[in-house]
């Protein structure tokens, strides 16, 4: 095996034969190598495999003593090419990253605008219930509307859930929208959905108060009607007793007691329907009236048995209860529904104020949403939720006006 010559700085590289060592280290001409196979050349301590074929052929023609100069610029050029390649790669990566970021934010913006439109559409959908609730609050409650109002209340939870989703959609849209104008619309959608949800909360309580007060008033009217019937029967009983027709008198007494019992049951229902109403004065009156009717019948029964002593005793008790009933009656309100009206006012005063505040918030937010939807013919905020209220109806009005 041949040996490699030492490489001295600034000198040429010497190629040695793989089978024969050089005879001299002087600058004299060396012998031809016997083997023209591949040789190893060492440059600055690194190994490079020489090519076979043409390169080896050229070496065999030049001889083992031929010297090849080292290009000092080669290393610099190679490093420069590497640096240039790295820079190009980095630029490409940065460009791809910037393009990816742009695409990401563009997609986010598009998705946010879609969520905003979905939020507004949901609010429009919910107006079907919101507007009905708003109408119901100001309309008179009648017996034929009770079922409708109860159905309206039953539909509120589902509507509130939709409004909650609309609020979430608007909230996510706010974070992803870059346009300040669109962001303002998303904030208005937040406010509109939240305000409507509060309207439904207070509206449900107001309508429930309407229903409960109406049912209580119905039972209270029945109570008074039954009391009047009982009082009339007791007068007839007294008239028959005065004429000596005791059997008929007792019959009227029994009927009066039955009416008073029914009156007491009706009053109990009135209290259950509207527990906050104070019926104590009427309860006191009814209690004394019921006792009086009982003593009246006991008097008649004693007379029928010819028990004068017992008849006088029972009659005295009757008169005492009648006096107490008369005193209690003097304290009854002129308007028999006054206890319910007072309680209703007390129960709904704050509710109505809170409802109107939420309603105003919704109206102000709707101005922005109407503008976003292209509805520009609404000038008064209150018109947003009155008469033809809601976003959808406003849009229909606008389209019909254009026609």
C-alpha cells in the first residue's frame, strides 16, 4: 500500500501510487505509477474520493508527479452558496408562514361573520315569542286567553335557550371580526339577545301575575256571589219562621249553610291563586256569617221541637254573630277586588320597571341591527318593539315600502 505525502501549507498535493513509493523527495521527475486506480487526496485534513474513469486516465497520462493547484475561492463560494440556500429556504418558510397566517385570519373573519349572521337570524326567529309576550303584558286578561297565555309562558324556556346561543355566537363573532363596523353590529347582537332574554324573564313573571290575579279574582267574585245567595236564603228562612212555617225555614237554613260553605271554598281557592293578597277582612266576615247561619238553623230546630229555652239561647247567639258579621262587612272594600289589585300593584311595580328597562335596551340595540339588515325606516326607538315589533317585521315593512 502506498503512503500519502505530507501536505505542507502553500504547497501542491502529491498523488502517490498505490504500489510504489517515490524514490526521492526532491523536485526531480518521479516514475510513472503502475496502477492508475483511484487515489485519495487530503485537503486541509479532509478526505475526498478521486473519481475513476476519465479523471484516473488523465492522472495516468500526467504521471504521479503532476500537481493540481487548490482554488482558494472554492471554499468561500461553496459557503456562500450554502448561506444563499439557507436564506432562500428561510424566506420561503417565512412567506409560507405569512401566507398561512393570512389564510387563518381570513378564514376566522369569514367564520365570525357567518356566526354574526346566525346570531341575528336567531334573534329574528325568537321575536315570534318576544313580541307576543310584549303584546300580552299590555292586553287585558280574559278567560278565553288563559290557555294561550299559559302556552306562551311554556314556550319561554326554549326561546331563552335560543337567545343564549345567539349571545354566544355574537360573543365569538366579536373576537374574530376585524372591521369596527361589523364588531359594533356583533356587540349590538349581544345586547339585543341579552335584553330579550331579560324581557322574557320579567315578562313571564308579569304574565304569570296576570293569570294568577285573574284566577284569584274569578274565585273572589264567586265567593261574593255565594255570600249574597246565602244572605238571601237566610232572609227567606227568617220570613218563614216568622210566619210559623218552620219546616221551610229550616230548609232555607240548610241551603244558606251550603252556599256559605261553597263561598268559603271559593275564597280558599282565591287565596291559593294569589297568596300575596290580603283577604283577612272577608275571611272574618264569612266566618261570622257562617256561624250566624248555624245558630239560625239551631233556633228553628228548637222551635220545631217546642223547646223555647233552647230557641231563645240559639237566637241570642245568632244575633251576636250577625252583629259581628255586620261590623266586619263595614270594613270590606267598596271594590271587592281591591285586595288583589293592591297585591298585584305591589308585585308587578318593580317587575314592570325592569321589563321596560330591558325593553329599552333591546330597542336601542335593534337600531344597529336594523341598519345592518338594511332597515332604515324606523326613527322612534319604541317602534322597534311596539305595534309591528321585532327585526323580522321591520324587514318586511321595509321590503313592502320598496315595492
